[in-house]
C-alpha cells in the first residue's frame, strides 16, 4: 500500500484524496505501535547475544505493550 502522488499541474482526483486519507489512518496506527515497542530498551538497542532468547524477549515485550493498552482503555 503506497500513498498516491498528485499529478503535475493538475488537481488531485477525489478518489486519490479518499485513498490517501484511508492510508494515513492505517499508517498512524502502525507508527504508534512501533513507537510503543521502541520504548523498551531490549528492542531499541543492539542485540549482543545474537538470536538467543530473542523470541522470548519479543513475546514478553508484546505482553507488556498489550497490558499497557488494556489498562489504559479502562475508564
């Protein structure tokens, strides 16, 4: 999925505007999710131990992020 570019010296078609609006809404969700992941040092820094324990670390961080989202949504 890629953003549509306006043709030179022409107005942008209305279907392009609708597509770009939908693209922006989808993209911001993904960007925020990546931002939440990067808050954790285990993901943000270089992995010095190669792949050893990587899957376990990713699952643990995913659990923490999901827990944070669950607690945030409760009024």
